[in-house]
C-alpha cells in the first residue's frame, strides 16, 4: 500500500525538494502551503520534474479547523512540518509573530495526529539549537544552548513539544532532523531557493551578486579564530538533505524506530569557511564575484559542523554530492531565474 505524506510548507525551498524525492521514492504527497513566503514557482517546478500534478491545498496551519479538515480528507501516514517563518533578524523584531506562527501551526498538527489516534511526525529542526560550542563536530548528544533569537527558540521549543507529545499520546511518533546549512538547487534547475527581498543567507546572496542583482557581497567578519578568519559552516546539498527525509519517513512508516522520538543531524561532517565557499563558487562556475570584508554580523557563531554518524548508521543516509556540484546547481538555478 502506498503511504501518504503531508508536507506542510511544501511549496517552499526545502519542502519542494523533499516532495520530489518522496514522490520518486513511491510516496503519495499532499502539499499544503499558505504561500506567505513563496509563490507557485516551486510547486510548478515540482510538477514539471514529476510530470504530473500533485494535490495542493492553500491553507494556514494556524487554522485548526483547516488542519483537522485536511486530516479528515486524506489518509495521512506521516507529516513533515516545514511551514514556519525563518528570518532570524525579523524574529528579533517581531517575536510574537514567530512564536504564534511557528508554535501554533505545529501544535495544530500534533493535535490532529493525537485525535487521529497516532501519526508519524517529522519536524524540520536546525543546528541553531546547538549554539556555539567548543566541542566540534556536534553530535545529537551535544547539549543544546539557549537560542540567540526567537526563531532559534521556536526550533528548540518545537523539538520539546514533539518529544513530550510522543511521550503522552499513543501512536504519535516523531523524528527531528537538525539541518546544518542547506544550499544548492535541484539539478533540473526547475526548483530552488527564492528569497524575498534581500537574501539573508550566504549562497542566495552569492548567486544574486554573480548575476548582477546585488552589487557586492559582504563577508561578515575576517577576524574569527578560524584558519582564514571567516566563519566555518557545514553546507549540505538540498537534494542530499531531501533524501534524508525519505529515509526518516520510511523509518517511521516501516516501524524501524528504536525510540518513539529520535533526533538526527543532517550535515556533511565537513566544515567549509565562507571564503572557501566563495572561492569554490568562482572556480566551478568560472565567474568572478565582487565581494568585500565587512564587520561581523551580530548573532553569528564562529564555527559549527555535524557529526553525521548517527544518520549514516541508523537512517542509512550520507551526503553524496560534492560542494562543486551543489554550487553549480545553485548557479544554474539563478541563471534560469534570470532567463540566462
Ligand atoms: C542561518 C541562521 C540559522 C538558520 C539557517 C538556515 C543566523 C544567525 N542563523 O544560519 O538559524 O537555520 O540560516 O539556513 O542567521 N554570510 C556572509 N555574508 C552574507 C551572508 C552570510 O558573510 O551576505 C556568512 C555568515 O556570517 C555566516 C555564513 O555566511 O558565517 C552563513 O550564513 P547564513 O547563510 O546566513 O547561515 P547561518 O547564519 O549559518
């Protein structure tokens, strides 16, 4: 029997890539999105890659009646929850907007899972829960640290809400995937990242600078205690990251979990500096990037990368794509958007 997976925020950057991988792995996917932070570009791209339309429900997960109606309509075996606000700076300026949206949407999903008598729930968490630690790489047992921002705090809080719900409600099972820095685009160049306004994240800023939409990339800080003075991150390819979701959903649906609530790091295990990433982008794509050093960005941590051993052992998942492939895909997507 085919299993049905509900993907909240399925029209977004990560959700659209996960939808493609799940469908190609044989799952029926129902996409639900309120389009508050994206348009239909990625949804259309998903349909083009798959060669067919997928069910798309325009709805807000903060609307409990709408969530209940969705669960009544479809035989949902698993939910992946992406529908959340994600701008760190905005979350500092408007914390209530973040707490209301990111917590309430998840609570409504868990409530529907509880009322249904059980469901598999995958939460999209973040390495942001680790904060800055001296013990690198981080394992899933590394202590979480107080979040730097309300956005980060909603990730930590949702992990706890999932953990406690799993404990209390029979049949509700959960996995939290802690993403490091997802970058890149689908090799088809039909789906990718579509930041609204000025990008906050590094790779969209790089590609927009390379294409000429931004004048100059600022590298935030060159005085960090790292080999070249710039921050170290674990950049994970978006298609690799999407595949980790297929492994996690399958583990839940096939009753292979060792505990009712599990956590996995999703990263490459290899740190790369901001400068190394820029150099790799220029080299693989044969472009010269206009960039300059700028002061540190408040709230940035010096270095973080994953120990991905648990995901490899338990999920059978490992990052496959090279940084070069990933950066070539990011550039192909930006050129496609620009019509070049
Ligand atoms: C950020 C969020 C994190 C979130 C993740 C999603 C913060 C503090 N953290 O991670 O919670 O889960 O995005 O992908 O924002 N950089 C530049 N110039 C730029 C943009 C970035 O030098 O124009 C540098 C940053 O200083 C950082 C690195 O690039 O060292 C990566 O930045 P970014 O892509 O924003 O990701 P994170 O900050 O690691």
